[in-house]
């Protein structure tokens, strides 16, 4: 049986403002900040094609200089360990069968009234 010589890469899908972000990272773990997932060392595909994907460019701009990101646990859709990184992307949620975990905004420790 051969041993794995490369570090694992994780595909993380999470909600962000009515969109599902799909990003790739080398380190994903539960944060010391209660209720957050910690994501480090983002991985983006090398640009070998002439076509530029605007969603991937937006994610590179948003996460490219970030050392570590804290994602609320309730925003996470799925985490997968993958063989290699794919194309990071953003998917619109409207009309989808994916929905965010129910969230009740709080004000001074009590549910916010509309």
C-alpha cells in the first residue's frame, strides 16, 4: 500500500450573502473562536488558459492576501478532501434547493423583531 506524499486539499462550500462560495485550502479545522471554522492556506488554480473566470478572479481578490479566514459553522454547506484543487467559484442561491441554516438575529440577547 502506497503512502500519501502530498498534503491534503480541502474543498469548502459555504454561504455568503445569498451565494455559495466554493474555495480550496490546505488547512481546515475548528477554531478556538466558538462557532467558527478556521481555513488557512487558500489554493487557487494556476492560470494556464486564456479565458478568465470572473467568479474565480473575485475569490482570488477577496481571499488572495488573507492568511486565515473564520467562517461561521452555520454557513458551511460541505467540506470534502480532494486529490487536487479545482476552480474556485461562486454560485447564486436563488432558485436552488440549498438553504442556509436558520438564523435568528439577536439584539441585546433577545430575538430581533422586524
